[in-house]
């Protein structure tokens, strides 16, 4: 029946010791942290990379863009592969590909091979978080799965810290080649650990339906469409702020110095760690209230921007602190989409549906980042970005909020109709 899940969570761990479930999950979390270290391994090494490959800042940016592009494009194929072959196979393969990508980056004599390495990195990393979501969906009880998803997402912060501090220090001490080969070795060992430990207990034989058919069936489910638009509308504001435009807005648009802007980013990270488990607990305890929760959190984001942008010059620092805190709720709110898709899809197409949903936030984030950049470019005319230019550029988010929330509410009504039948 549509909207009913033969949930692996309630049956798959019945009679099975919790220790086994936690060990499998924790190994998956280790793989996720390692994937974030791999993804952000160039975060603090821009000057070193530019010097090593003799490239410009634009080409350096390409190393990050191609990786993110591949990651987003592969979400749906990865979901299909997970439904066909299971989490252990896909997680192991993805981690192994990341290890190979780091070996190539360590030894690459030219920027062309470095770009290939980052393409492979995006392909490998694309498998990790969806695979871990599948493990959670198949092995955790429904009431605990939302909290497990939120905690899992928060562990990525540790991966970012590792790449920016100890890994960057390792590059300085032992050199580019040795450091990246060491990271490749750790990643390869993680792949072995995943292959040995990770198991998803299946309660059915997965039918190998055609890919188009699986995607079509996933999209026909109203819960999948609701999850898609939830992920779409909750992701873009925080991502645009954290990935590219937040720091320039605070410095050039609000007149802060780099140290104060950095402190506000710390607020963003810390608040995300605090709010994540709270949002997960509310989502798990009140599944019928998830749409209201999402609309409320998006409203907090939009209202925070409205107040800050209403100031003709610079907003007071306390309001910017509130804005940074509001931006962080986008991540936990986007995780609610995975709770929705898990509760409205059968296990045999769970990861396909998750892949469909996971691409929504990537799509909206890229569109908003490009729109903000486009508005700034049109106003700058080759000069510096002014506070007024930033105020107008940030308003590019408005139509995405309006359309996204309208589609969330429309999909919510469709879910209510389908579950009432």
C-alpha cells in the first residue's frame, strides 16, 4: 500500500543485540568522517595546490566545483545501486574509489590529472552518506532513526576540522605527496573495515526492476515528492552561506573584519551541533508535524534575512549572530526529508527514493549560489561589491523560498490524501 513501509527497522533488529547494530552504524560513521576529510582535504591548502600545479585561482576553484558536480549528479545512480547491491558493497566501493583518487592526487604531475582525481573523489564520496542512510533505515527502529540521521550528519564537522588542522599540518611537515598518500592509506583501511563489518539485514529478496521503473515508482509516491521539496527548500540558504557567499557578505557587505566573520562561522557550526539532535528528536516523536516543523524553520531563516537586509547600512552584530544561528538550522531541517522518504517508501526502493531526494538540495543550492553571484556581477561592473549590491543579491533567495514552500504544502496535501485512501 502506498505510504506504508515494510520497515526494516522494526523487524530487522528484533532479537538482535543492540551492540551489533551500533557497531555497524559506528563503522559507517567512521567511513562518513573519512569521506568528509577527503572531500575537504584541499580546504586549507589552496596556496599549496596553486603552487604545486602552477594554476590560477579560477582553475583552483574548478578542483572543488567538479567534485561537487559529480557528487550531485551521482546521487540517483547511487541510490539505484544501493537498492540492487546493498550498503556494504556500495560503501566499500565508494571508499576504495576515494582512496584511489587521493593516490592519483598525490602523484599527479599536472592539473589535468588533479582534476581527474577530484572527479573520482566526487564519485566515491557520492556513495557514502546515502549508504549510511540505508544502514540506518534498515537497522534502526523508526522512532530512533531520525536522531541517528541527525547525529550522523553532525559527524561531518569533525571531518572538516581534521582536514583543516591536522591534515594541513601534516602536509607542511611531510610534504604534499607523503600526506596525501597517508590519507589514501587510511581511506583504504576504512574500505576494508567497511567490507568486514557493515551488514544490512534484509527481510526480502530485492526485485531487480528497470532503473526507469524504480525511479518512476519512487516519484509517484507522494511522500517522495514531499521529501524532495523539503530538501529543496531547506538546503540552499545555509549552503550558499557556508560554501561561498557567507564570508564575503559579512566582510564586504557588513563591514566585519575577517576574525569576527570567522567567529560567526563558529556560531554556525556550534548551533548546528546543538540544534541537530533537537530537530531529529522532534521529527521522530511527531512525524505528522514534520511539514509544520520544516515550514517554521524555513520561516526563521527568511525572517532573519529580512531583518538583516532591512538595515540600509550595516546590521548590528547581535542580529548577524542570530542570522548565523538561523542559517545553521537548514542542515538539520534538510535531514527531515530523509525521515519522510524513509517512512513512505518500501525497503526495495528506499535508496532510489533517497537518491531522488538528496539531489534536490544540491540543485537548489547551486541555483541560488549562481543567482547571488550573477546579481553581484551585474551590479559590480568589474569593481568591488558594495553593501547595497549584497543586499539585492541576497534577495535572490526569495523566489526559491516562495516556490519551495508552495510545493512543500502542495505535496503535503497529496500525502494526506494518499494516506486517507
